């Protein structure tokens, strides 16, 4: 069931494009159905982006680095991540 939903989400842009051409613009039910489908797909995409962002922060535990006032540029941020990764590797040895 989850694979079906994932495939449906993956193909949803083409489905929405096809339905855009097929919707009878004189029928309110077709218009409302298309708009509801479009908004629900948009909400799913936004939720997936927010989940990925939260998961990324949890996976790399960058909250302490993000709050560091010394990190001003992306290069500084990368250096801090590399330093932290090296410390983790040394502690495992």
C-alpha cells in the first residue's frame, strides 16, 4: 500500500496536468475536486520538505553549530562539521 502511495505521489504532476485538460470547467464539482487534489498534493510536498529538514538536523546534530556565533559563512560551517566528524572518528578508534 505504501509503495502504491509513493508511486502515486511520484506521478501526481503528470496526473494533475492530464486532469487539467480533462476537467469540465462548467461543472463546479470538477473544479473543486481538481483544486482539492492540487492543494493536497502541495501540502504533501511541503510536509515532505519539512520532514527532510527536521531529519537532516537530527541526523547531523547541527543545532550547536548553527547557534555558534563564529560561523558566518558556509565555509566556516563546513569546517566545523569536518572538525566534529574528525572528533567522532577519533573517539571510535
